[in-house]
């Protein structure tokens, strides 16, 4: 009798996550996944013809997902992206982003990377990572909304993603995209030549990830 009472008390005191029985933990595979941001030029500036749109791809990132298809509310998602792992237009990413095939020189790529890591942009020296942590999930039939908090350059903001998700207990797949404004995290669009060349404020985040148990 005492053992039964003790068990009931332990379950009552345990957090909801500790009582979940159907959620499976998956580790996301960065090498087999794609995470990138489409950054577009402002077409209305004087130097727009000399500027380019870009796909800024994440590498070296880590992510974990706890997922129960029978109860999406149990979800937990955590992704951490190092700023040093962001790459400008790596092979194949311009096509993934729907951009023209025009290649950018290695020197220009290095300059672009230095610019977005700078103090007026991502400020990588002070804030070396971008992080996303889920707060709620809802949906059914493979279509879900994942709500969470994205932390960028020291500022956290609520973010919602419409995602296609499938999981079978062994493998996990998720894909989706969303738009956000860099200025929401205090990052003004990059500009040069006294504004003759400038990026748009709106950024498009593209997610296509896979993981395994």
C-alpha cells in the first residue's frame, strides 16, 4: 500500500514531460539536412544591378527533437546554429533557394561573410550562435505549426513555423519555411556605398531536416 501511494505521489509531482510515454527522441543530422536563409537585395536602390541575392547556409549546427505523432503537444525542438558555420552560396544552394545560377567569387563571398558577422549585423563576436527552442506544437495529418523562441544577436522573439513533419519511431523528417524581419532582432538591413546597395529587411528561412533515433 505504501509503495502504491509513493508511486502516485511521484507521478503527481513529476513534470508533464516526465510522464510522456509516446515521444521519441531524435538527433538531427546536419550533414544530411539543409538550413539556409535567403537574403535579397533591395531592387529599388541605385546600385541594385551590381548586387546579388544570396543563400546563407548553416553548417556545423546541432539539433534535437522529441516527437509523438499521436500527441504533437508533447514536442520539444532545440536547434543551435554557430555563426561561424554560416556559408555564402555553397554549391547547390542558389538552386535550392530559387536564385539564378550566377556564381559569386570566393573573395566576394568572404567579404559578404565578414559583413554579416560584423557588429552592425549578427555581431558574431558577442553573440556566436542562433538558437531556436520550441514552446508549443499543434496540427495533424503531417501538417503542423511549431511555435517557439528564436534568439539572435542577444534578443529573443516568438516565432511560428508551418511545417510538414513525418516520423516513424526510427527516422524524423521536417520541412518548411517562414519569413522574418532582421530588424525585429535589432539588425538593420546591410547597406553600402551610402545606400546605393542595400538588402531587404525581410529574410526567408528554409528548413529541410532529417534525424534518427
